[in-house]
C-alpha cells in the first residue's frame, strides 16, 4: 500500500469495523461519505482486499445509521481518479440500460394490455418505473410481466376508481377491497384475450399484495 499507511497497523484479519463519527480519524485514512455508489463500493472492496481495516462510520450512538466509510487515503485517491475517468462511460452505460429496460417494459405492457390507450401506457411507465421512486416497476427481483401488471393495477386504482376518495374514510386495504370489482372491470377492458381467459392474473397478484405486500410503493 506504500508509505501513506505507515501510521496504520496492518491487521492479520481484515474486515469491517463500526466507528462513531465522533471518534478521531486515524492518520493515513480519509472519510468517504455515502451517496455515490461507485466510490463507496470500490473503496469498500479495495480496502477489504488490501488487508487494511475498513471503518464503517455511523451516527453517534446509532449503529444502524451509516454515514460513510473511512478508508486508506491512497485507496480513496485511486478510486476517485478512476471514478472521474469512467464517469462518462458509466453514464452512457446507465442510459443504454435504462432505454433497454424501458423498451422491454413497453413490449410487456403492449402484450398484456393491448387495448390500453397509448397516453395511459406512457403515463404508467413514467410513474411506475421512475428511477429511485421505490415503486413496483423498480422491483428488479420480480418478473417483468408481474411488475407491469401491478403497475397497471396501481395506476388504474388511483386514477380510474374511487380509491383516493375512499382513503379519506377508510384504511388502504379496505379501500382496495372496496374497489376490487370496479378495478377488475377496468383492467379487463385493457387486457389481451389471453389475460381475460386466465381471469386477470393481476387480480391474484393484487390479492397477494393486499395480504403480504410487495415491499414497493404503488
């Protein structure tokens, strides 16, 4: 690791160590706040690979509130330089992936709901698949068709039923149950014939969501 780490004792067993933000910084280390996924991920992995301790900084007295990392200065400098050099390429890669994902979502939406008006299709994709929204469209662990189905149901529920009005007098689950038939009728008008023959699979997904939730906003 070179001369920059003379003041840091290499440990036989490396690993992550929690440290309060109020504890003084070790010489040879620098603080990297969380927020940039690329820098924190590479600072973490390279520090652990180097054999030097990685300090996970948390708010004073709150171990579950991570603020950033303390890593060897030379590692941080290398990572920041790499991040600057690769920034344009990474942005382009993200843009390409986002476009590919959006096109896949459009194809799935057109397949499952071919009678859905184009303006509504655009609105559903903008809303349900917005980045960093936490909505169901961003649930990468879920099958795309399921995400599309739940996004369509969520949009229809909020925009085309009495759901929002009912929320003023009852809780979310009760309001969902109240508009269930109304919602199914709307979805059926938008669905493909295969969806209709299967009895709107989205209705079953909706029942599971009401019972256990998807962990995503909708």
